[in-house]
C-alpha cells in the first residue's frame, strides 16, 4: 500500500492568518471566543463566536467575485503549497479536495436579506454561493491540475476531505493533493444552532460536567498530502504520516449521534486496522469535543471502548477556536500534526470540572508536554430515477429515451413573475407518493424525499437485500435551497421567534444523504459532493473508487437537485438560465442561437458493486 505523508500546512483561524498564529494561539491556551459582530445577534440565546480577526481578513487577497470563505480557503491552501515547496510543474499534477458546507452563504444571505426588505441589491460574491466555489478559486489561482472534488459532510467535511485525498494518492490517481476544509460564520448556521438550543451563551466547555453547548467558529486549513516515494524523491520535509482513515454512518438521527457510539467505534477501529496499529500505539486523541452534553459523553464512551479508560490524553481545540464546521477537520488535523512535531498537547482551556462520564485526562486549562491495493472490477446492478419524464428502474429509462419525450414547460410550482425565464422541467405532482411513506414525507424535505425515492428504486432494481454495510454518495449542486429559504424567511417575518429547529438541519447539504441513510439502514460512509453540473458524475466516480480499492462491496451513488424559488431567482440574477419564455424552443443544445440552459429537477442513483460480490449473489450486471 502507498504510504501517504504530510509535507505542507496552511491555516486561517480565529487567532489570525497563518500556521504560526494558529499554533501560538493553541500553545498559549488562548480562547478566541468573544462577542460576535460579523452578523446581527439580537434576541439569540448565544451572542458569541470565534471569528477570524478583521485585521487578518483585511490582509487576505480580495475580489468582488470571491466570498469570505473563498478568501480563507485560498490563503490557507496557498500557505500549504508554499510550505511544501511545490513547483509549478508539480502543482499541475496535484489534486484538490475541499471540505465545505456554507460556501458563499454569508454574501448570499446579504443579497437575500436586501431583496426581502426591498433594499438595494449589492450582489457581491453571489457567483461564489456554492461550496464548490472554493475549489474553483483555489484550483485556478494555484494552478492545481489534478482531480478536483468538493465534499459536503457537515462538521466532518474537512476530515473527510483528507481521507478522500489519501484515497486518490493510494489509488495512483494523483501523486499528491491539497486537502482540507473551509467555512465561515453565516446567519443561517448561527440562527440554526440557536434554534436547536445547542449554543452555550458563554465560551464552550468540552468534557466539563456543567457544559451547556458549543460555540461557533470559522476558518480554513489545508494540508499537502503526497506519496512517501514522491516526497522523498524531491527532498521534501515530512511532518507526519497519514497512516489510516475510515468513515462510517450512524444511520440513527439527522442531528444526534447514536447513543452507543457504534459508528464512532467502527470508524476508529477501521482507521487503526488500515494503519496496522494496535490501540496501545496511540497516546493522544484530538477529540471532536463540541461541548454539547450528548456528543462529549458518547465520544468519550467510544474512545473508552477502543482504547480503554484513562490511557489516552484527550483534548478539544474547540474550547479555543469554537466549532469551525467544515474547517474543523482540517484545523484539528493541522493541530495534531503540530502536536507531534512540537511535543506539546493543546489544552481544553475552559474545562474546570471534568464530567464523571469522561474517563480520560482531558488536559484542563494548561497545555501538556507530550510524551498498493489490487483493484476490483466495478459493475452497475441497479438504477433508480425520479424525473419529469420517468420514475422507475433501468427498464423504465430506455423507452423514454427512445420516445424523445420532454418535460420542459412553464414553471407551475412557484411564481416566476419579474424573472428572465419561466421555463423548467418539473417533477410531476404525486411522483413520490408511492415511494415515500406518509410519516417520512411529514419529516423529510422534498429534495430529501427525492433522494430517498431514487435510492429505493435503485435498491429494488438491484434486488439488493442487506444494506447495512453499503455506502451512500450523493452529488448535488444546490442542495436544499427551498428549506434554507423557508428557514431564513421565518426569521425575516418574526425575528428569532420565527426560527424552526425542525427546518434548520435541512439547510446543510448533506442532510439528504443522512436522511436516506437512516431510512435505508446504511452504516457505511455517507458522503455528499458538491459541484456545478457534474456532482452526480463525481459521486459515481467516488463510489466506483471505493469499490475498486476494496473498501466497499456495494455503494449507492448518484445525484439530486430540485427547483426552488430562491434557486430560480439566483440563477436569473446571474443570467444562468435561458431567457426564452415558453415552449421547448427555450432549450436548444448545440444550436448557434442557444441562449442558456433550462433547469430541471430529479434524482438518479446507481447501485455499484464489485464484480465478485454481484456474482456471488447472482445479481444482473447492467454495465
């Protein structure tokens, strides 16, 4: 197996820009959580957060087209690349994997707020609304010519990006990768966690007996990962080795962890197995440590099950920089590498009374001085699709393609008055009713129902029985914008009292994957990738790579997107949809007079299996 090592580090954190500022803040036990001024906080339970200092932001490269998050990500990635000493030729073969959630949401919120209040529309940064915009900016600016992926997995996005980058290197798809995560504080995120009553009015206290919730933060961190052989050949400095990684899904609840920590335990053991390490070889765990009553208790229980009570040092960087969401995995990975190289374990700074249910030394208040895979052939055994022209399995798709049927027509689901286009391909009313149970329909948003319906059709088409070890990879361009708009509208209508804690989880792109994993009982990894136009293809490619590497025998992979009023208004504002007013003539691919795409909605998922697994159960291979 190819060894993967770390040769470069870059960070933007609540301590400032750069790895030096990040480590000095951690090693000095400073807490960067303070009153929040970036957004309005009037009426909220918590009014504090760990924001990147304004002076540090002002020094970052700016552009009208770049979001605050783009600027964070570019600065951190550029520092990592410079630290690794990569040449232009080496960068041309370097992959990029970005963990992201909010994208340019902060700027889009400002546009939406102004639009809803009838105020002047600035529109700055709107082009960077999607999480995948960070990869576009970083890849283009740094000349990264290898594979490029964006993964949306809520607060595990940054850590997942590192694991997925290591997969690319181990498979030979790229000799090295720039990987990590980026996120900024946004109104929707801050309001949502306030609505869920998960934020502590005071700086968070992970593992404390009296903890009351988490604190939000922001930032970015990227690591340069490369094969050990390439690093040695070019004489690179090696910080550490990424020896093992694993991903699992609880399939328990959208916002709460499995109380037994089953998924955490499986992931830890999977990483140790991949690294060929015994639990006794590990001395320190940089914990997720959010400060919420549930998470800390369950995480401590999982660590104790694997490593034994009391043997590890455990600490949480979130006590100093807050929960930086998609950036958390990258920042905490960089912190862990620096812990190894500097010989100092950062403290859990606000910890005063350790919870009796946490059987570890959690380093309270003061830092501590420390002590090639043979590819499987991949086949498609099932297809499920929900769209304007077809709902069904593989047998239903062929006749529709042969008939040339079109679903393009005037939008009926919401008004389009005043917009440049009125044309789309909508899902027929009632298309999901037979595939989603009434109780599920009441609980799930429409785009989550579309995801689940297509997945169920694919599973039926493949005649796949036991799904417990299967993985799910969802590609999406816009995610659940409809729920995001409804959640924000509640605040604009009624202030903090109008925020719905039930709607908030749907504002995060990976909720579709999480909800479907729960409904289907999937316990393999559940991954969301975000990209313009090709998210579904990337999801299928990622699923095939999982199987080819021997890390999975069955994967559900595909894409989903829905039409929504906000999406339509946003695309019209960016002139990204056809202005033609009606009829199929509005969508004319390859025509010299084509005026832009016509948007549609739907979901299509494939069941991917290894040839051996499919043959063993007598499954039909579609391709």
